[in-house]
């Protein structure tokens, strides 16, 4: 194995919970302000996953005070503490860029209902 592949293998993370496009996730992101360090939770809809290997990223979109805000997170970043799936979504696209143009109820994604039967 060459040097680049060994470095990439050392930097990839496998402790991130699996999620997919359409899921509503909570990203626990470490923010460093001077000497203090805190964890900020960013909750929103995953609208795309791009790249592969070390450079894999995902984009999360949320509405903040009526304005759509998107943020791109690298999956293998050491600043991401954890990613938690709040609501799994049911979509038929790999990129949900059309959500940017939707307003209100139109921008909702159907929730994936688990196939477990209630007894």
C-alpha cells in the first residue's frame, strides 16, 4: 500500500452512525472559541452526500427564523462528535436540491415508517 492510502486509512472514521439523504439528523459539532470549547447541535435535513473516502461530505439544510441555511460537513472531520438520526426520511432521489424552492408544508419529507409490527 502506498503512503497516501495509509494516511487516508488512518484518517477515516467508522464511529459515525449510518444515515442517508432525506434523514433529519442532529450533528454535534465541536466549536473552539479562544480557549473555550463547546459542542453545538445543528439539526436539519440531509440534502446531499458527495465524494468518497476521506473527502466525503454531507450537506444539512435547516430553516432558521424563516431563512434557509445550509452547511456542509466533512464526514471524517475530528470536530464532529457524533451524528444522530432524529427522523428517517423516505425519498427517491440522491440529491434533494429541489427542497430549496419549496416553502412550508411543501418542503416536508415523508417519514420512513419501520416495518416492525406492533403487538
